C-alpha cells in the first residue's frame, strides 16, 4: 500500500516548482503529451511512484506545438529519477528539507536545463500524483 505524506508532497512539488514557473512575463506552461508513471526503488527497498505530467512553456493562451521531443525528455527524466532515488533511503522523501531530496531536486533541475538548451525547447514536468511505499517491496530487493 502506498502512503501519502504531506512532507513528500512538499518535496515533490519542490522538485517540479522550478520547472513550472514561467520565466518570462506572458508565458505559461501547458500539457505537452501523456503522463508517465515513474516507479523507482529507494536505497532501502521502498518504492517511490510518481505520475509525471510533461509541459512546455508557450505564450499565454497558446498550445503545445507539434514535434516537441517529449518522449526523449520523459525517458531521460525517468532514468535520472530512478538513478537518483536509488541512492536515497525512503525516509528522505518524508523530509523535504533533507540533503538527499535537495540533491535530487538539483540534479533534476540541472538535467532539465541542459536538455532544454540542447534541444532549444522549454519542456518541464509536474507531479500529477505520487506515493511512497510504507514497507520494502519485493520488486526492489537488491
């Protein structure tokens, strides 16, 4: 069973906060593709599940243009999150001020900035839903 924790909400919203802030006046983020379920095993065998929603910065009132590299963006994001979550105990996701959650947030932000520069886009993501298992999971046994 997945527990939802208010601290984890703050963490996950913090991970995506930079991504969702429109940098320029008159710009907004709109959905840019289908949600992706990211399941990652923590260092101590718990599962973190995130329903990630891709978005793109557009002029206010605009819609997502065709041909965006959403699939490689979400694949790269998924890979990074899985790798980074595997380095952290599940307790870090219950404390949004932990060093581990800050490192994860920084890694995601740096990766997104690099991806967007390389592809000339302004893709981002938000958290539609999430959960942290309340006990170690068999599929995360190392």
